[in-house]
């Protein structure tokens, strides 16, 4: 339901939201996620994607998703995950609860 809801917010077809959740779950399972990693739709992403789709149309959505995935993989390979320790725990809880 969250993926469908965020697809409405982003202004794309709900099928896009469902397929994105399926693909993201597949890759998280295939590459072995870690405890505490949430792989799902995010309110923060929906807000950014909404302005992208409004300005350029849904054609650029696939390129945006691929670029985000590449940047996340580079950040993981570069060991940038250690910097999350600088974010206070109440801030992380507030973000997750705000979704």
C-alpha cells in the first residue's frame, strides 16, 4: 500500500509503484541486506520524484532511479555508511516515524 500511495504522490501509475517495490525487494534479497535496512518506498523520495515528474514527465523517472542506485552502490563500496553514526538516534527515529 505504501508504494501505491507514493506513486499517487509522485504522479505516476500505481503499477510503477508496485513494480518498483518488487524489484527493490528482489535486489535486497539477492545481494543480502542487513538487519535494520529498510528497502521500501520513502516519503523523501516521493517528494523529489514528484517535482521531477512534474517538470520533465515520467520518462526521466527510470534514469533517476538508475542514477540513485548507482550512487548508493558507489557510496556502499566507498565505505560511506560509517558516517550514519554521526546522525543522532532520535533523528533517525523521527524520520522513520514521519513516513
